């Protein structure tokens, strides 16, 4: 041996099992960091694709721009993209849905992939050509084909300060293309139609032609500074800037929340960052503890050897160098293998996830685009792989440092005289042993508390990560923020003549319908004397406020107000003996709140000649009662039963019916029923929530699938870590096992003893891991709600983690024990690793 460094290599070859365990731990920890980074990169890319599908590939938009402002934006060197379009106005498809007709200039439609995916024909190129979504044509009752003429009535608004002027026109267009239905826009009540270049000059007066400019900046970090400068230099009104907040968040671009007019705050991001860091640290600790445990055992077994080296003149630094060289040699072999395994695993997880779902679900045009996206983001990135190697190498050395220090600090004489057996007898109470194997297993856990603690902590880390990552899945959903809860499977609306009671009864008796909610709504405006003429009131409204009466069926009431009212209040509301008042939303102008009408619970109001007690009062906008997805009209809204509504207004028709289908309903047959209803009552519009829900759920399904792939991969790493740790614990007791067999212990008793140890390991770790995982869940909920509060217990993940930990421990015991139990007693006693 020319140098003591060679001793490290010889020891690795001599202690094959220990070397294999250490190498496995290094490979897995490297693969873990690599797969997390690779999967996170693709998850981030998918989140960006989802944000683009929801609002386009833009950072922000300027609306109502003139030609000079457009040219200034196009010539600004800080902007990497400027897309110009002109709004031709809106076409009201129904009370629930509006179409925005847009003329894109210079291929600016390309940043809106959800709007431009063709099903038939081509996109418009010339003036008065148009492309409309398939569902819009159905709502318009258009039965023609591409090349036919379609007539539309649109309204364009011109804003001057806070005043608005509206221009209404009717025009004939040539239908050149039919685009795919984009149900994501249904949540906001808005879909998009595309007109050819030059259409604006044909249908709009010159004063109504203004431009919308979508922008992206070269530098993401200076986005807000660029926006502020552009707003100031071009004198853009604060209402004329629109931030694509979903995309900004997905890209991690900092922006001014006040300027973006968003309600989110940095608090949620802080909680999310803290939770993310916590999970990342736990994952790394889980791998580091395995290396630490194996190195500590390996060094303790060679304590006499280290003592001999010290006795012949070896220095502490040289002992440190031997251990460091061993770790370095293993890292040289393990880190490249781990990086390769991590990249292949990440790519395999992503490809498998993509294979389960169609490209449409991933908001891609075809499978080729989806594969290209995965390939671009799952390949090895030099910077990230270097970071992965550095993290693994650092944790390996940190984990090995305590073992090296303990070996270097032991005096040579004590090290050479070291004995592996230390018997410490403590005063114990005499009690009956019901199960010797269980009792002996508990003694084994106590005799080396440090090793037991490390093993349990390693298990706790894996369980905590398992529970915490499942909680993270919900935070990855960007489409969920767009989705609003709805009642029923369909929205059937008629605002002209409404639906008589017999129509509601007929739908309720339909064989495919479980139940049907119904809504009646009347909105009354103030006259020139600031009074409501149709319904006498004993109170005065503030200027600009309306008075609204909403009649709800019992199902509608239960869905909206069951959690807010007591049983007695709900009975009174359904019986027509009271009402719910929604007060006007507060409006702040120049820093001061505009006066508003305010009615409180417990008061009694006189309306329509009746005294009506106020059972409950609402001051917020959430749950505002409207027909379909109609716009908000500020005012006092009185919510009553259908019978009281008829008594107050003299009307018995319903403006909206929301059927709830049975689980085994025949949707095609029910669709035919609604089509017949539409023909029977003109002006009826039908909106199916099925397609909306399906597309929103599927757009999130890919993120959930990828996140679960990451969870399962980390779970596999945790399982292998447990096997490594328990394998080491058992392997160091081969002599003891041989001695126990020599004095009469059967193979069955030996198995039961170690199986009990595995059960204890799993149960203790499950209790501690579930507690730690719940703490992570609290942080995750805080990130979602912007408030730190107790979260519901994740019962299912906890039970899954408990079961998996016990099964993993039992498997980790059985794998090495099977071989050891088969060894002869003499070989076991004379065993030298």
C-alpha cells in the first residue's frame, strides 16, 4: 500500500454489502434530486401551457390604444412581443354567455391557441370573413356550413373616462372556418370569435376603432418597471391595463398586485415557499439519514482498525481523509448513475402520464406537440445536473462527517480494546411476558437507541414527504381558480317570456331528472324621482341602486344558504315568512366610500304591501343571485321563496331552470327534450355544464398525474431507503442470531422477533410522520387560503402512509432475514463481513 488513500479503496472492496448499500443510497439520492427537478420543470411548463390556454401567451395588455400609442409600443426595445387586435364588439348569445368578436392583426391570434384550433375550414383572411366556435354556431341556431353567410348583431362600447357610449350594428359575414369549442371560457361567460383583417373599418365608425395590444417583455425581472414606465410615458388610464395574472404567476414574474387589481397577496406565496422548502429539506434529510446510518455502522465496526492506525502514527486528518475518500469514490460511481436514472425516470413518468391522456387534455393540437414539450423539458440541463450532483455530494459528506469524527476522536488504546457488546442492567420490574418475541423485539430497539432513532427518523421523513406532496397537488391547479361552483347539470334560460310552472313540473317528472332548481328574478330601476314605481318600499335607495327580488325554489335555497341559516330560519324562508337581504357592494371613489343602503338581520321591511322579516343579511358579492352568468347589477337584492315572489311581483314564470340529472341518465335523450323545449318556447338557451366541467377537470388531470408520478417515485426511494437501513441493522447482528439459534431459538421464533421489530418501526414512524405531515398540510392550506389555520386531517393519506410504512418494514426485515436464517449456526457465529 503506497498511500493510506489506497486503504479506502481496499475497504470498499472488502466490505461489499456496506459498499453496495452506500452506493445505492447515493444513487437514489442523486436520482431523487434529478427527478424532482426534471419533473418540476415539466410541471412548470405544463402550468405555463395551461395559463396560455386560459388567457393567451402574454404578460399584459393595453386596451383602447390609438395608433400613436400602438407604434410607440411596437418600437419599444424592452418588449419582446407586441400583438395588435381590434375588438369589433360583443354578441350576446344568451344571458349566460357572450361572444367577443376580435380582429387580430399581423398573426397576433397565434398567442391564443385555445381560440384558433380549427375543426373545419380556415381562419379568416379578408374583411367580413369570420370563424366561429362550433358551440357558438349551435347556440345561434346556425344550420349552414363554411362559405355561407351569417348575420350577427354586435355592440361596441366607447369609454370616455368613466362614461360609456355604445354603438350597436348588424352585419353579414362569410363563415370561413369553424373552430373547436373552448369551454374554458364558459366559467367567465365569454367566448371568442375571429374576424378577418379590415373588418373593423367596414362595420365600425372611426371613433370606435381602437386597439388592444398584448405584450411580453424581454426581461422578466423588470416587467413591472417597464409597465409603470409605459403607463406614465403613454399616459395610459389605469382602467386600460390588463395583467395576465395567471401567466405571471406560472412564470414567477413579479408584478404589482395593486396595478393588476388582484386580491392575492404575498402571504400565500410566503406560505407556499415555506411549505416547498420544508418538503425539499425533508426529502434530502431522508436520503442523508440513510447515508449517515450506514456510515456510522460501518465506521463503528472498524473502530479497532482506526485505533491501530492511530497507534502507528496516523493523524486525525488522515482518518478523516480515509472516510472522505471512501465517500468520494462511491460518489464518483453513484452520482453519474443516479443522474442517468433520474433523467430516465422523470422522462418515463412523464411519458407514461401523457400516454394515459389525449393531447387535447394537455391543451395541445396533437401528440407530436405534446411529445416535443416533454422532450424539451425532460432532457438533461447542465446547470441543474451540476446542482443535483453538488447537493448529493454535499449531503454525503455531511452525513459521513459524524462517523469520521467519532472514529478520529477515540483514543488508540480505547479503540483497540473496543468491544462490540455492552451490557447495561437497569432495575426492572418483574412482570409476565405474554409474547417473548414481541418483548425481545422491544429490548432490541432499546439497546441501541441511536440506531433505532435514525431508522425511525428516516421512516418519518419518507412518510412526511408522502403526505405533504399529496397536499401540494391541489395548489398546482391554475384552472381551478377559474372554475365556479354551479348547481345542476344544465342551465336552461329564457328572459323574454320565461317558463310557466308546468314546464318546471314536466322537467321534474322527466325520467332522467333527479331534481330541478328554479330561479325567478325581477330587477327594478329607480325613476327620475329616485323611487321604485313597481313595488312600494318603506325605505329609500341611494342614487344608482336597484331593487331586485329573487324567488328561489327549495333546492336552490338549500344549495346556497343551508350552511348560513339555522333550521328555523330556513323553514321560515321556504314558507315565505321571511327574506334574505343582500346589501349593495361598497364602492370607494377617491378614497371615500360612496353612501349605500344597508339593511340588517332582525329588521322588518315593507315591500309590495307586505311586512317581511329579514332573517339574514349579506354584504359581500359572493353567491350573487343572477340568471345564468349575467353581469352584476349593484343594489338591494331581496331573496324570497317562489310563492312570496309571486305575491310581491305578480309573476309566476321562471327565468332559469337548473336540472340535476340522475347518475344513470340518458343524456342524449334529455338533450332531445331540451331541444324540443327550445323550439316550443322561443328565446330559450341551454347550457350544458358537462363539457365545461370535463375540460376544466382534464386540464388539471395532467398536472395531477405528473405530481402523482413524483409522489410514487419518492415513495419508491423511501421504500428502498427503509430496506437499506433495516438490512444494515440485521446484518450487523449475524453473530447474535447464530448464538440465539445455537441455544435453541427456532427459525419461526427468529422470524417473529424481527417481524415485531418491523411492526414497531412502522407504527412509531407512522405516528410521528403523520403528525409532521399534518403540519406540512397546514402550511399548504395556508398557501391556498392566505391564512394560517388548522386544516382538516388528511385521513386517507395518513392511513395509506401507515399501511405502506408497516408493509415496507416487514418487507425490509424479510428480505435479508431469509438468507441469514438459512445460514448454518457455525457460519453465523464465525461471520466476518
